[in-house]
C-alpha cells in the first residue's frame, strides 16, 4: 500500500496560488472568442428543465445547464 505525504512544506505555505488575471466564472465563446462573466451579457433561453446560454455576438450556443 502506498502512503501519501500530505505535510505542508514552508515553500507551499508561503507561495500564493498562481493567478491568470481572469475570473473563474468567465465563459468563452469558441466560435468568436467573446468572453464575459456567466451572469452578464449572455442571452439566456430558459425552459422548465434547463437554461441555454447563447453568445450575444455570433448567436452560438455556449452552454446548456
């Protein structure tokens, strides 16, 4: 059986996580590269069962939730 060393080292305790400059909740349109927060600017088509997020620039469906 293999054990995992889960001790926190000084280097990992001091180093902040890397940042990319982008918010995690951004959605990207793969067709036209439009990007915006998931709760802004996207066209939402809602039904009783799901929500479809559509790009406002090229009208491609980006996500169905």
